[in-house]
C-alpha cells in the first residue's frame, strides 16, 4: 500500500527542506503549494518532493484539492513546521497493514519558544491527519474539519511540531486566530454581554493553567495561559465590533 505525505505550503522556505527530509519513510511526498514567493518550491524539489501548485481559497478547499490531485492508498497530512520520525513511520506502517480504521489521530510534541510544552492543552494535541485515500473530505474554511467515512483511531508516536518561535510570532498568529474565531461566533449569532470581557478570559486562564495543567510547565505555562486569556478578551472585543 502506497503512503503519500502531503505538505500544504506558502512561503515555507525556512522549514520545507527539513520537513521533507523527515518524511523519508513515506513512499511519496507531495508539496501542494499556493504559489509561494520565496524559495519553497525549489527547495522542496531539491529535497526530493513532488510539487504541485493551486490557488489558495481556504484550508478546507486546499486540502480537498490536494486529495483530488493524487492517486494513492493512504495520505498523511503534515504541516511544514512539523517533523515526522522513524518511530512514527513504523507505527503508521503497522496500522496501515493490520487495522481497519479509515482515519487516525496523531499526537504532537509542541515546541513553543524552543521549549517542549506538555501542559495548557499542548499535549497530546491530537490531530486527525492519516487517512485511507477516498475516505475523507474537509469542511469549514477556517479551523477545517475532516469528515471521515469510517472509524478512526489514535496513534501513540508523536509528530514534532516547531510551533511559535518567540512571543512576537505567538502574538501575530493569535491575532489572526482571534479574528477568525470572532467571525465564526458572529455567524452563529453570538453577542457578548458586558460581563463576558471578564468571565471568558478568566475561564480561559483557569482552563489552560489549572484544568489542562499548564502549571506543569512552570513560568512558561503561566505565561502561555496568560497570553491565551488575553486573546480571549481580544476575540470578544472583535466580536463586539462586528455588531
């Protein structure tokens, strides 16, 4: 059975070579690029990947377009800032050969500001990424959802995720996510109340630092929980501005 890794890219020159190299245990690596302006395409080809390009509309559309662009038995979606490992590859080969499930969740080891982060919701951080080809489609433009035709299982070996580089990188991405989430709430007809700006950040902090054991990461976990509480406040401020 053929296993193809798919990497969606746009301007990922800093990551793409190492990402492709970390997937040497797959049969094919397809870099599905949305017309990068940097050296992503050249570096991907130099690393041994196939490259196809398609205009980006949203994440669900791009993943579905990548699925439609190839014929294979199994697909494994990997982000450019993630890395596979031989142990993960061996586990994937085993479930492909012996298990009936149509999709598999993969845990992630998230490195935030260069530090492996195990609390505050960043572990096991399961991602639904491995599928029998033809048994999955994606819906929802942002925070896309994989709809799997069949049962799903959970792998044990993690993907390595080189998440936020530094606080500036974290703030930039959370600013985008808060805008996306505010739009979703607006479409759902949610309207913030005066007390929402206090209760929701406090709830977010408690959930991250206490319920999800952010305290296990010490001051690092405290800082991340505080950041996410702040961006919860930002999200509801943006929601209020949408009317």
